C-alpha cells in the first residue's frame, strides 16, 4: 500500500473506501474525539485522506495538522477546507521515522495502519508515540480480524438462504492467502490489508509505550460487507476496533 496506490485511488475514493465518519452507526469515534477535545489543545489527523474529520477537529481544537502520504489527498483537503483557518497540512510517510516540529495533545488515526509488513506497522505506531506529548491521547481505529472472520461466516449463512446475496469479494483462498489470513492479512478490493485481534492490538500498543484506556467496536451496516444483504440480517454488525490510549 504505497503512496502511488492511494494517489491512483483518489478519483474513486468515496466508492472504494469505507467512510468511517459517515457509517459509524453509534457515532462512537466522534464522541471519543469530543471527550478528549479542548479549545486549548492541538490535534493531528494521521492519514487524513480526503479530510472527512477535519471540520469536526477544527471546531473542537485550537490547532489541527492534517497528515498524509498521498499528495493528491492533501491537495484536495487543503482546497476543500481552505476556510478552516486553524488547519495546516503536511506530507509524511509514517512508515519511516518522523518527528514533527511540535508534539500534539491528541492524535487521531483512522484505518491508516493497514500495511502488511509488520516492521512498517511498528514504525508507524512508534511515530504516533514520538509525536504525542507525555500523557497525550491517541484515538485509533483499525480493521477488526474478528469481524472479518464473522463476516465470512455470515456470508456463508446468506448463501444458504438466498442466491441473491453476494459479497463484495468472493474468492477461493490459495495456500498463500491462507497463510496471510492466519496473520490477520485480509484482502479488501484485491488489496491485502492488516486486520487486528483485540488482544493483539492491546499488546502492540502496550509494547510501544501506550496505556490502553478503553476499547470498543465501531459498528457498520451490513451493506458495507454484503451487496443486496437480506433484511433479516441484523445485529451483531460488522465492526472496526476503536481504541483510546494514553502515552505513558
């Protein structure tokens, strides 16, 4: 998932990428941001993409930095939200060591740490830790491995009941895919992405120097997983993990 991938995806971003801001059924990420926000605090949106979170952040924090490693996304965000005077923009590859000029009170990172290489993910999370003030807070959203397994199970149930329900992907696993899946690597729209177990995520954050304060599900409609999903399909819904963590 190099910068070229995201640059190429730019034109079809809304149709290809799940909009967490819009689809979060309970609005839990927004509520957690509000919980840690203050007009005296600074915040950075790490992996801001096309800037869906910037108006909310701008209204609740003194200073906002939007960070991404797709120049197309940054250009779009800066043009779209030019009226937000307290937002600045920075190109940065968070899989390489990054130290910004100022540390932040709060970091928001929504589905940006999805690369398949463990070393790159570790550097990314270390960069989050480095660029937070001591006792600063991280609001992190990542794909759930448990949800991916659950969604596959539900799809099989749907196939048994109706031939009309179809997934956004319906591919048989080869041996390499199976090996990846054991390590939480799941294909989304043909792109391999990292998904996290709950306990795995807690372990990784603790290892790097965060204290996990709380963790919950960001729940989505079944339409994000199954096209023409049957009306009988209710909760539990598919989900991402959201974590609030404090820098020790």
